[in-house]
C-alpha cells in the first residue's frame, strides 16, 4: 500500500497592464512540515492576470507531480490561491466561459486525478511566496531575461504556513456573526459568563470578522430578542452587492434618465468605470451570481463584470429605473421651470407621480420590494451582484433601514458606486456599505 503524500501548492500570477507584461509563480510545500520542496516562476510575455494565474496553477501542479511521479492515487495536493476566479472555476462551482481560460483549466485538470486535488481561496497577504515569485519573473522579463531559481529571495517573504480558520467567504461577516450568536446561545445556557453577553456591530466593515465587540450587561437584553445579533444562527444571508451603472452622456449633466426615456448607452467614461468595477470584483472574489436591470446602461455594466468573472447575467425587470414621464431628459432646473407645481408635489409626497404619467416613489418601492423578495428567495446564502439604478438602490437601502421615503433625498449615489445590503432568513436586513467609489480611483 502506497504511503500518502500530502502537498500544498501555492500559486499566483500577475500582469502589469492587464493585459501587459505578465508572469507567474508557484511553490510546492510539504503539508506536514511547511518545508518548501520546489519553486517555479516564468515571464510569459503579454497576458492578462487570469491567464498568468492559471499558468501559475499549471506550473505548481506539474512541479508537485514531478516530485513524486510514482505516487499515483496516494498523492494529495491542496491548492491555495488568492484568485477566487481560479479557485471557484477549478472547484466546479463557477462556469468557465472565457475562451482563453477553458484550455488552461483543462490543462490544469489533466495533470492529476480530480479526486487528488482540492482548492482553497486565501487572502493575498497569505500568498506572499508565490506573489513574490511572480513579481520576480516579471522583473526578469522587464530586464530581458528569464527568472532563475538561484537568484530568488521569494521564500524570505513567505508567511508562517498554518491552517486558515473557517472565516466564511471574503468580504462577508457570516463566520463572525455565527460566533457571536454561538456566544449568545452559550450565555443563555449558562456556560458563559452569566453577567455579560456580546453585541456585535457588523456595520459596513469589509473584514471577514465583525470589527466592533462591546460588552453589554445581560440584564439589558430583553426577551424575546430583536435584531440579527440575538437571533438563532440563520446561516449565510443573501448578500446584495448593489452596483449603480456607469455614466451615460446624461449622467454628468444630472438629467432625469429613467425607464421611459431614450435608454442611453454607456459613455466612454462609463465603459471605463464598468471595466474598473470588473477588475475590483475579480480581485475581491466574492460575487457568485449577477442580476441586472433590463435597461441598456445596466446590461453593459453587468456584461463587463460577467465577462471578467465568467458568469451569466439574469435580467430582473423589477430593477429598472423609475419612469419619470415628461421629465425624461430634462435637468432639475428645467423641470422646475416647466412643471414647478408638479415638482414641488413630487418632492413632498411619495404617492405623487412625475408629470405625464410617470411612476411615483411608492409604485417604484412596491415593485423593487417584490423583486427583492424574489431574489432573496432565489439566492439565499449567496453573494449577488445587483446592477441597477439610483432609485432602486436607494429604495433597497431605505427599506432595509425602515426609513421614510424622504430619506432618499438625503443619500448620495455616484455612477458605478457600490453599496451592500445583506438579507437574513428571519427577514432582517443589514446595510453594510453605501456609495463606495474607491475602486474607481
């Protein structure tokens, strides 16, 4: 009977320009001791980040097989990468749609029996060894040479290789929330400090764990509990990552542009914003599904992300923008000049529709809420990119906060901005992010 050989492969790839000068790095590690057994790196010319990452995976698996060519089914390889795209595609959870990725994924899958290889996403900070190798390879290519193992110092930057805790998907507070609820349950059962419970502020943090834990006297917690922190562990929420579409020619002029107008396309600025959003979500690695308004500017924005992630786009009519009636294409000042009384009534009453048979905020809220309910049921426990417009996003945030309709006039929402709302199984919602544009800078 063969002795099982357990190895870890850490791999990475990069491109300075995407596409641009690219390289990959891979390291094979003894799973039991953490000892580096092999390194591989190569400058591959002009390529994308994703191609370089796949090339790194192929090199790592090839090196692992070469170390123990006679191990057969006794070889077990655990791949750790900070590319969520590669990890999810090779694990079979995401479709591979991009034509450049399919042959690379097939090459990687053919190196070892599928049952011998497992995959895990790790943060970039824990993939420093492979990342450094990839950068050494790109530096070598810049200087007109190939990477040489004898000159590498990548291992000096390698972090301590200890098993990662189960923290849930990146950018999600599920694991931390579960721990908090477990602490609450233990306290109610008398196994924790009887005088203290823990109130966890999930806020808008992007960290996998809650960032703010405050001691609260047990006597201050009423029964039954209200709010997600005191509820039973309901599992992962349906998380809506709300992406406003990129700019059109109407956006910088602040013209009313709803579902009753010309359905404009993205401008050059808007297409660049969509591309930047796509790069952001590819690097973040949390999006599992994409849902989109039927209007063109949203479909173009969603397509840019979908192409990068290798995902399909599902159209949801309930996410379309408000029909602004006769105000379509006009600026606020032009509407004030032409339809002053109607505008004043619209600003004061959510039941009032724009001039000429448009939709009131109440009507929009009803259809957006219905779309929300359909999507939360369909995508329970998943992270969904929802590409839509100003009014639907503000409405989802308002409803999650149980705020009045007038609150929408107090929210800023930039083109291609990101907001996030999580929906739990008990009907509670948590607003985690609003109007983030850091990915555009």
